[in-house]
C-alpha cells in the first residue's frame, strides 16, 4: 500500500442536479507511475483533476494522497496543502512576474530558490528566457515555464491538463521529447489528461479511456 | 432635451443686455433678500439679476471683467470686502442726498464709495448657570485675556473674517503690540481648539462646555426664532448676550454694505436700488428677517433680539479700518497661535 | 487638413486649451514675491504642508484597504447580501466629502445626534460623550476615505473579475492559501489599476476645500484661501496654488512613467471566470461586515442625518428655485459628461493611432485639472475668458465671460481625468492586433473609431459619462465664481445655507445632490451587476 501515491474510491461529482460529471471513479497511482486519461472533451477528465487538486469538492467517495484522506463529501484539505503540481492548457503564468520569478513563486525556502530554478531552466532548455516576461515569449516556451513552475516546489505528483493542445504540431514533437526526458529523470508520478492518443502513448506508460464521466 | 437646448442657447453667450435691470454681485445669501429684490422689481419695474459667491472671489471676477463687467452693485458682508473693492478703485461715489443724509460717516467709504446697509455686533454670550453676573458685568474684549477665564472661552477659527475684523479693530484701538499680547493670552484661555461656526460656540456655552463664547449678535436671533430647529431654540434660551466695552469705546460692529461700481451700465437703477435698501420700510423688513441692526435711526431690531437691548454704545472706529488692517490681523493671529 | 496631422495635433490643441487657465495661475511664479512669504515660512507653512501630507497618507492607506478588500470579498466569495453589496459599495460616491463632513459634525459633535442618542440609551451624564471629536485630521481622513474609496473599489473589482481563474488556481497549487493569493498575487497584479484609482482619490483630497474648512484643519488648500481672503494677497495665494499644482504634477508624471514601464497585456482569450467560494457562519458574517461598514458610514449614516434635518423643516424647500437648480445641475452635468467622454475617446484614439512618447506624456498632463482646487481653476478661467473676449471676440459683440461656456469648460478641465481613466483602461483591453486587421480591411481613422472602437468601448464610454456627471453635480467653488446671473445649482444652494450655518435648510438641496449623483451610480451599478462573471 505504501507505494501508492494517489488512491481514489467511488468518486462522484456533479455540477448540477441532473447530470453527473464524474461517476463512480476508482483509480490508484503508484509513486513512479506515468498514467494518462484519454477521452473527448467534456468527458469529465478535467473535473477529475480538479477534484484531485482540491479545487472541487466530491459529492461521494474519497481521495487519498500518500495515504492521507484529502477529500470526501465533508472535509476538504485546501489545494495549497496537498503538494500537487498542476499544468493547464490555458496560459496561467503570472503576467507581472519574469520567467525566473514565476518559477520561484512556489518555492518555500529562500536559499534553495536560485539552485532549483536554474536547474529547471536548464532541464527545460529555457535558460535564455530567464529575465523575460510571459507576454514576450512564445506559447511553447510558456508551457515549458509553466511546467518548470509546477515542478519547482517538488510536488508529490504532477498533473497535466491538456498541456499541449494549444500548440502546433511541430512544436509538440520537440516538447514531447524534451519533457519525456525530464519525466524519466524525475522520480515523481505523472497524471496526464489529453484527447490525443499519440501524445498519451509517447508521454505515459499506462492509458485509461474515459467517456461521460466513467472509465471504460 | 428640449428644455436643455433652450437653456443652453439662452445662456451660451453670457449676458444679453436688457434695458431695465440692475445687476448685483452679492456675497449675502439670505433667502429674505430674494423677496426684497422681487419687491424692488414690483415697485420700479427694474429687474434684479444676481450672482452670489464669496466676496473675494467676486472681486476677482470684477477685476478680470474690467470695463466689460455687467455688474452695477457690489453687495457684501464685512467691511473688509468693501475696502478691497474700494482699494482697487472699482467703486464710484454715491451722490444720493437721501443716502448721505441717513448713513453716519463712519459707516461709509472715505469718499462715499460704499454705504452700510445693515450692521451687526460681535458680542459675548454666557451661561448664567455657570457665570456669575458680577464677573460678566461691564466686561470688555480686553478682559477676556485675564487668567480667571482660563479654559473657559470658545471662539471660532482665525480664518473667519468676523474674527479678523474684530482683531483689526483692536489693532486700530490698542495698537499692534498690545493686541498681540491680548491674542496670545486669549488663545491660552480657550476651552478647545477653535472649531465650528458661531452657532456652535453659542451651543457649547449653552451646554456648559465653556462659559463664554464670542459670536455675532444675529445668530441668537435666528436660533430664538425656531427656524433652526428645536435643539437650537432650547440652547438659545439657556444663554444671555452682553455687549462688551460699554464703559469705554463701545462694542465692535461690522456691516453689510454695498456700492455702485465704476463701470456700472445702469448707474441710475443702481442708485434707486441702494435708496430702496435704505428706506425705512425695507430696513425694518431686513432687520426682522436677518436679525441685524438697522442703519436708520428709529428702526427697532427684531423682537427676538430686542430683549437684549434695543440700543448699545458702538465702537466708532471707522469700519474701513478693518479692511486696511485685515492682513496685519491675520499675521498677528498666526503669530499668536490662533488656529 | 491631412488626416494624420489631425490625429497628431488634436492632443496638443486640447492641451493648450486645458492648460491655459493653469498657466495663468502658474505665471504668478514669475511675478514678485511679497513679504508675506517670510511670514508664511516662519509661522504657518509647515502646518499647511504637514497636515496635507498626513491627510493624503492617511486617506491613501485607508482607501486602499477599503477599496481592495471589499472588491476582493465580493468577487471571490458568495455570502448573504453579496449581490446587493456588489453595487451598493459604490453608493458613497454620491456623497460629496463636504456633505459627509456636515453630517459628521451633526452626528458626532459633543451634542450631536449620535452622542445624544448614546447618552439617552446608556443613561449617561451630559458631560460624557461616547463618540470622539471628529473636527480634526483623523475625522477628515475618515470623511475622505469613506466617500472616495469607491474609486479604488470600482477599478479593483473589474480588475479582479478579469483575473483568470486558472492563474489563481495555479497559485493555490503552488502552495498559497486564499489570503496569500489576495495579497501576494491578485493585489500586485492590479497595481496599475489601483494606483490610477488612488491618484483620483489623492487629487480630490488635495483639492478639497469644503470639508477641511468645516473641520477647521489648516491644509495647503485652506492656506491658499486664507492668504487670498485674509492677507488680501492673491499673488502669494496663486504662488502657493502653483506649488500645489507642481507637486501633484510631478507625482502624476512619476506615476505615469512607472505604469508604462510595467505594462503587461492581460490575456482574455482564454478567460474563465472565477467561481466564488460560498461562505457560511462567522466567515459569512465577517464578509458581510467588511462590505456593510463602508456603506453604512459613507452612505446610510449621512442620509439618515440629512433626512432628519429635512424632516424638521417639512417640505417648504420644494419650490420653483429648487426645481430650477435641480434642472440646471442635471443638464450641466450631462453636457459636461458627454463632452468629456467624447474628448477622452478622441484623444485616446489619436494616441493609439499615432503613438509617440511625447504625445503620450503630454496627454497625461490633461488630467491634471482634477487636482486643481476649483476656485483657483475658476480664477485662471475668468482671466482666460476675459483675454478671449478682448482679443478674439471683441468685434463680434459676444461676451463669453460669465457664460455657461466658461463654466462648462472649467468642469471639463476639472473632470476630464475621470473620463480619461475609464476610456484609457477600456482601450488597454482592446488588443492592438485588432487595429491592424481593421487597417488591412481598409478601415482606418474615423471609420475605425466609429465601427470598431466605439462599439467595443460602449461600457467604458458610458462609465466615463456617468463618473463625470457624479462629480459635476457636487462641484462647488468654480460654479460659485463662474456661473451666469440668476443661475443656481444644487451645490450652490447647499453651500449658501451651510455657510449661513443653516444645516436644516441645507439638507434638502444636499439630498437632491445625492439623488442626482445616484442616477449615474445606479447606471454604474446596473453595469456592475451585468459584469458579474457567468457561472
């Protein structure tokens, strides 16, 4: 049991009274697993990530992270205490901070900042962007920065919500390559949500299909 | 929208000259004055046009307008304001025999540039529950500097022109050195930092916050009339009014006054207007409404303030001195720490 | 005229008209310096400067707290009354500081209504007062803060709404709690908008005369008037006014340049609205109080006191004079609002159309009229009108001195900043790539303005008209000196009664000012309701 990093039991969630967005989901992810959830848009896969992140509250079921119960229909440990990374499709970089400052944002200990940040800048090949602002760099570069920012606090595991869907095909290929490399270097677990089978197969070693709120 | 257009068209190009009118720049803002102007129009057929504002601001407008100014009359409270216009040489001399006959010389400009229309006294109010009649009897402005009044006096800020004129009149009578010593001691005797208006000083005395207040005479009339509300009527009933310096030079008075402007487009009408204001009937009407004292002999003050005395000894210092000495008075008050 | 030249010259032409009365005032600096200066230095100047300084600092801090915290509360949380607070929080904007000051003394003086009531309820002696004296600088800080905070609230709220949800969620994922998201992320992000709103507050505080005069606080403004009225020294008064003007000018330009160096376009294309957290229990109560207290102090309390006053004099105020001054007030403010919005639109467009650093710097100067005390502006304006009459119109038998033209022009100069801030921020949200595509499609100049920008800026234009209106309704000192014969506005009536210390009679026109001021506010609040993020 102890090597399970994420454990979801009988999870249900709805935005309105009529339709369930998540229906009875069970999922276990081990500490080095790289899993993707594959499905069309609107199938509930983003909601599932939001539930795990603590941004939504489940109607039923429970979520455990590192064997600690973080969500059920009564209690919710707030997102900032879960130590999970999340990279989303939208540009969620802080526009008033430089690339370097964005990456440092989540690092708690001041003295580690420079070291961790320069390591990540190096790893994601964005050294040259260090002092630029988000609006000065390209979409692909922005996603690299977003990934670096999520990795900086050393999360328990990393979730990615359609991180590449806004990018063009050529750019994706190089990103897949670089980021897969980063993932293999790291020891943390990955949960990727995408509608792109190719992407799922390159980036992860286990794929789950999801439709209308259910795993199939 | 239609109304708006009309309004704009009418007033877009300033003042359209009409034949029979008199244009008055005034810093008196009494509702009762409006009724007077209507009465004047009814009697003479002359329309009265009004611009009201602060005295100094109106003067600035007059100066800027120069020969183009449409103003006939400058009507204001406080002699200092009249003196400022006189100094700029914007008035013409009043020639009306009728006016010169009824208005005493100390209430006119040196060359009859302006005339007083009504007068008020700056007096002392006290609370008989807290102040012994013996202590207050025969009191003078100078006595207020005595140590027995420590923390017992209230007066408004030195930015107020009534205080500036009072201090100017003291400079004229006592000299600058003695007045400054007096002002410094008076500030030491104050019960609180100068604040509020004349009426709040009277209310403070009524409520026992202080023993003595210096304020203008007509305020007690307004308060006693009940038009200012029940609370102020109650407060006014608790206080007594006394005229200072009756044993020597007399109580400090100030005036509402008016003059005809040099560039007046309608000087005849302006003259008629002043004569109207100084007629017996109008004087009685004015003092009944504004609780001031009349310029004409034999016109009694309103019943509300008549009980405090229908006549008193007035300081004969020419009111135009207030204007001349006003800047000295302000600087003196700054030096004495009168906020 | 060549089209490009028109757009390039427009800001300069307006600048000349706007600054002429101010330059007339500033020209006093090159005149003689009277011996009153040594008196001022020795005895009072330090008091003037230090109390103005304390006032501005105190008001800035309080306004920042009130404006941003309330805006954050209503945009981030769901609680009882939130839907009402969202628009009700701007109601205090309809109360001019001087009216709040009048009612404050009516309530909190030793024998004010609030103290009387407290003594009655607690059965206390006459000598005790529950509420502290408000006639001091702390009272003034409260009066200004609670009437002016909506400027900061308005800009903060729309900026908070426009912050993307995913960005705030990312911050949560990176370890920030809700409170930290507010002050570490959301607040720094809206800094430019907030500083813009704060500038308006500071300028209004510095140029106020009515409230500080009522509280007998010696600020720079009251010092100017004291020098003018008391020392009869208009030259020195103008020189003091020029110093005030220059101080604000330096401040203003500095703010502008820090702003332009920190520009980042927010990204609205992938905007997803924030979903508020629902609050219950003591948290909901806290949120309720955070929003209720500013409205209570800045709006409900003064309204109650004014109604009590008006009730004592019955309905005798409702006469022809009252109606005509209401109509005057309303039409003047509407005309000024439309002129200001039109000008702000044209000028911002010309800056965008033909950008140049110089034009930008100059056009930011156009807003300085807001900081000029109304009376000083009026004095410069009279002088200007007289020159125009003498030099230009003398042959035409037309006089514009003492006409509505002068008054409206003064209003426009004074309130242009309000119109500009709204339209400028509206323009900041329109991506410049839109202009490029429009040009490529053959639409430029007037046609780009009318077919692309105006529809997109509809809300900003309406906001700017309304903001200007609510300010003109309250304007007093310039109106007093510039208005034509027999022309009264509500502010003039209120002032005339208040200066005669007849608060009961002043109540009715004061309520009318508030009511007319409320009309634009109601429109604004309607827009606020519709600008609520959809779920």
